């Protein structure tokens, strides 16, 4: 069963087809005509449009898996992918959850606990607090650590439940906002704080672990190009302008933490990099949106590896077999208006042209005439460019974005073009403040 929607559901279905594994798709009433529904061997509606009544409806999803005699469930990313209770329920019903064990999801899904475990494993973390019981506790911790600080939801992700606080007078309001957003987004309003590292890079390491104790990394991805809301827009691998020492430190920390928690399946460890200093932030216990860039550079299908691992197969290779070749960049094409604070958009796609040519990959569920519902994440497609060198990958991505046409709704195509042409990006010397310092340059003309 593919317990997700959109491009990741279609991506999982393709991997299953190539492996000869039959698939069951689930869908909401709003997604009845979605591409993943058409491509799966079977498809069943699990509820109306709102996610809480469909893609988060565990009883309906489990019932459908049992009725259709599924052996396993792939959660993709988002929705139930990092829900330890869902993983437990799958196991209780004889369904193989394609991901790490429920216990590990629970441990690493709590960011405060994850940081403690990382420190036990020997990884550096940013100075911070435990979970905060009140705004008074937050004020005491912030005074001890020193401003500026960042409040973070312990169950957070996607930039939600995060607030930067420059001085004490702003803390009470930020605390109220972070806890409210965390409760609304994750049904868990708990937050903690950590010292704000000014203008760092956001670099993550991909790992794979099998059921026999083998754990390996597949390099790092630079995810520093982010909207002001801390949601990623452009990712690339290898990360540019990293010293060999820093790169090795990232990989070693990722492996240490993964081994410490006995990690299995695919996972990603996220770090802040400031100069030669590397700080562990969190671990995502699932496949990442940006996994295609790693696949292009390492020539490994990560979704197939997830399925093989869950089926009890060993990885079948060692770390020295994993060699990065070339460079890959991914741009997220979202149904958003960059000139209106990236406000999500819904509506119909009246015209659609995606790029092709050497080194270009497009992961999408979109088609001409499709309706974008208002209930879900705004991502429409991921365009990936691969080249022997970073400059070739950038040139191919620029060309691909200029070929792309999505009409009927606003998108992030132009802002991605803007980013690619900036001197900071061209030189590989950017950080997470790129779009804060200069939100948008002149709109690109694509002809």
C-alpha cells in the first residue's frame, strides 16, 4: 500500500512496478483523478478532501490495507511517515512498515530527545534547552544561553513552529506563536529553544541501514536555499565549498548517530554548518523530498532500497562501493505566489509543459487540466538537473526552468530562476539567509 498522494505516491509506485510488486493506492475524494490513482494496480478512497479525514485517517487506511491483502505499507513523506503510532499499528496488523522501527521514529521524532541522543553518540549540537514548560522557563533558558535564540517545535518539520527571537522583549509573543503553530500543525505544542547560529548553511546527510547492522552514508545535500519560513526551495549535492575535513566530519557524525540508535531503512540527519563548525539539528526518519539529487549522483534508487531493506534483504555493498559522480540540483516547483509571501494557491492547470533533454529529471503528478486542491502541501513538481560538474548542472537547470510552463496558478519557477542566477549561488557561497537579505530580484523573462 502507498499511504500517500501526489508525486511521492507516483514515485513509490514506479519503484514497485520495476520490482514487480503490486500496489494499492489510497486517495481522498479531492484526488480521485490524480495520477497516482491511475497508475496503481488498485486504488481505494479513504475519505473526503481534508487530510485529517483521509490521508491521516489511520482506521480507514489500515482497513483498506487488510481488505486488499497488502504485505507492506510505504508512507512516503509527510502525513503519517514519521508517526510512530502508525508504524506500531501496521506491525500489530501484520503489515510491514517501510521505514525504521516505531521506537526509533518516536525517539528521533522528538527533536529534544534526538539532540540528547546525538550528544551521547559524540555529535556536536547547538547550545539549547530541554522542552520548555512555560514562557518563564523559556526566558530563564534564553538568558542563560544568550540572544539571539530560536524557538522550535519538538515535533516540528517544514519550518512550522519555529520563531527567531532577537531580544527578550519579543520572547513572550514568539513563544505563544510557536506553541500555537506547533499544536495546530502537529497536535503537539511543546517547544524548546537553542542558540541561533547566524547565517549558517543547512546541510544534511543521507543514510541507509539494513536489518543486519550495516549503516552507510550517501553523501550530503546542501539545503540552504530556503524561503523566509525556513522551507526548502533548492537543494544540491555534493554541497559546494566544503573542506574535506568538514565533509568527513558531517559523514562521520551522521553514521555515529545512526549507529547509536540502531537505525534501519532510509533516513536523513540535518546539520548546521558555520565555517568549520558542524552542529546536529535533527533526524528525519523517512525518505526526503530532495532524495532525487542523491539518486542521480550515486546511481542508487533509494525507494527500491527502502523496499528491499523492509523485505529483509541486506544492503549488499560496503561504504567504499558508494562513489559520488557528478553534481545534481533540484528545484521545487510549488503552487505558491512568491510575491505574496509564498502564499499557497489552488485552482486548475490550464497549460503544462515540462522540460527534457540531457541530464533532466522531472518528478511530478501534474498533468494539463489537473485541479490543485486546497487541502495539501503546495508542491507540484521537482525538477532535477545532473551534470559532470556543478556549472553544467546549473546551466541545465536554468535551461530546464525556462522550458517549463505551468499556467492557471502562480508557481515558484521564476524565483528558482532568480536564485540560480545570483552570484552567491553561482559561486556556491550562500547560506539560509539568502532570501531574507534580498527576497526577490527582478522577475525573470522566460522566452
